[in-house]
C-alpha cells in the first residue's frame, strides 16, 4: 500500500504541474492563432459540457470495469488531449481535443478519490484525501507560476508542449499503482442524486472557470 501511495502522489506532481502550465498558456495560445473571444469561450464551454455529461457515465463505468483502470486511462487522456491541442492550429481539431480533455477530466474526478481511499484503511482516509486535495492544488499553482516565466522565455506553444509532456509522465507511474477494485455487474443504471449533482457542478465549474480565464485574458 505504501508503494502505491508513493507512486500515486509522485505521479500527481507531474500531472498537476503540467496541468497548471497548460491552464496558464492555453487561452493565450488560442488567442495567438487569431481566434475570436467568442470561439475561445465555445472551446472552454465544450470542454466543460463534455466533462459534466460524461461524468454521469464514468461513475457507473468505473464500478463495472474498476476505478483504478479508468483512473489510469483518464490520466493518459488528459495529457494526450493537451498535447494534441499544442501541436495544431485548427479550431475543428481544438474542438475535438477540448471534448477529449473534458472526458478525461470527468474520468479522473470520478475515480481519483476512490482509488486513493482504496489504498488506505480506516480513519486515515479522510485525512489523506483532504491533504491530497490541498497538495494537487499547490502543484497546479506552482505549474501556473512556472508557466508565467516559461512563456516569456520560450513562447506559448513551447509552454503547452512542455506542460503536456510533463503531465504525460504521470501515466507511466500510475501504470504500476495496484489498487483493489470493487465491481458491479451492470454499467447502465439510473444515476444517483449525488452523481447528478456532481455532473452539474462539473459543468458549472468548467463554464465559470473558462469565463474567468477569458475575462482575465481580456483585461
């Protein structure tokens, strides 16, 4: 279990740090391609929409195939989505990668705490999850700060590529995380109220986050 926790937290540094770099550079990267503010807003809204809607499916799917498997694929999907975004200059392709990143995000939020809690027992779970939440927010913040310097030194596309590459280190470590999975026999079922509320929160949080990024960029 300690080995699994070490791999989990070590991989989280790379994932969150890379996400922080991408989050900082992405709206400016879109804008540098002479994309209108309205289109940029649509791209962030598509990300939030697909993330929120797919969260309704990812919970039951994780129960069927195992949360640890979805958790690993989610980490890979997020990194690949941002890497594909950074390598092209095409709004249609960005629309697809925005949706892909949204799905990856919902896969991760539906499973990460489940996997983390399965690696510990008893009263340690709540303490560990709260510390983990604080830790990955710190890592994202450090990535944002680093990206601010990196953009000025090397450029927007380079920051996107490096941030994506850093986040893609995480799936390598998470491949070796062995977590016990409890599985159900059915995938499709009526979502529970907490799951519906989580999906709605994901949509609203994503739209609000995208709007705030655009406002900050505009000013």
